[in-house]
C-alpha cells in the first residue's frame, strides 16, 4: 500500500457515472481496512448509503453544506478526521469530498483550497476523490479542477493534463479582497498595541446589535491582524472598518510586501503554544480573508 496523498477529481454527469466510479472505491476501501469519510451532496450521499446497505454504518457521513463553510475550517476538519482514523487503527483514509463551491464569489477561495490540499496533506495517508458535477458547475470551476488535482477520472483515471503546482497556482490566483463601498466608519493609524483598546471599543459601536460571542470574535480577529501588521509590517500601519448591512469588513495595511507564504494561516502552526497562530485563528473565524501584499482584509457577518 502506498502511503501518501492521492488527490483526484471525478467528473460525472449522471447518477450512474457517480456510482460506477465511487462505489468500487468505497467497497475496496472497506475491504482493505481503510477509514471511509463521505462529504457529498445530499442526493449523492443517499446513493452511496443505499448501495452500501448495512456497510453504510462503517462510513462516516458528513453534512456537506456545513463541512464546506470556510476553507481553513474544512482543512482543520480533515486533519481531525485523519487523527481520529489513526486512533481507530486505520492505516489510510479514503475521502469522498464534494466541495460546496456556492456563490460565484466563493469559487476562487475553494479553488485555492483544493490546491492547498496538495501541500498541506502531501504526506498524509489519504486518498481523496472530489466529485464535480459537469451538469451544474460553471465551466471555470471544472477547468480549475484540472489545475488543482494531479489525477482526474472522466471516467478513466489519468494524470491531469492541466495540473499546476500549488506554489504557482496560489501565487497566480490571488485572494479576492472582500468588497467595500463608501468611507470607512473607522480609519485610524496604529502606532503600537496600546492603540488597539480604543479600536476594540469602536468595533462594538460599529457592530451594534450583534450577539456578544460574534462581537468578541470580531474584536479578536481585528486584534490579531493589527498585531500582525505592527509586528511584521513596515511604514505606516492603518486600520479601516466598514459596515454593510449585517457584515463588517476590516482591513489593516502597511507599507511592506506582506507574507511570502501563499498558504499563510491555512494550517495551525506546530506546537502547543499560541504564538504564530493569529492568522490561522482569523481564517477559522472569518467569512472571508484576503491578503494582498501589505494589505489584509477580513469580513464577518452576523
């Protein structure tokens, strides 16, 4: 058995194509003692459950729409699934992961996620098949699947003709900044961490009406990106905040080049301490996070 990541895109255009590709994958995994995890569209989960019969109890089924809410949260979830499988004595995990790409403005973030998987789980004992419904998904999403998966099935398995190494794709596919309109409600130059107390109080006014837990998340995330700018940025550091309906958008800018790692914050730093976890925490809690040079912009919604 080869231990290491295998990451495939499955293109399907019917229930039959879906089942013909995935049921042997699942059955073989059960026969070989692999852990099986399925996060797929509800109707596709039903197809697999019904076909497995009593063996369905040996498979972990996840709510696809809850599982694919934020890329960094999903990545942390897969890390946990791998750890749990090892605890149960499985040498490998087979995953059916049908990404919920959602609205058009989410496609780029999830394409980056699919590419990041190849780096973050490169040495993991995991075989991941990602189904792509060619009847429903936009052409660009299907084209990007060729760039983010080393192997494709359509229906035969073959090397992807368009695969692009994550170092190249993630540099090319820059994160899209959450949009803002109008003047910011808060626009403040940051000199040191003592400026953050007043900024946190201003956030409570800007996000008036939010639940306390969400307000605390907002304050934490803004503190983390501000501290990151103060510690690692250069020149003038500035915090700006906008509110659009139930959403608050915050950005911190400095005059430096920004992080050199295109995967900054996607994986939790090793070790038990909290140091270096700021950007990872922000990606866990925010609805959108984008870094463009010395500018980081986040969005949270009530």
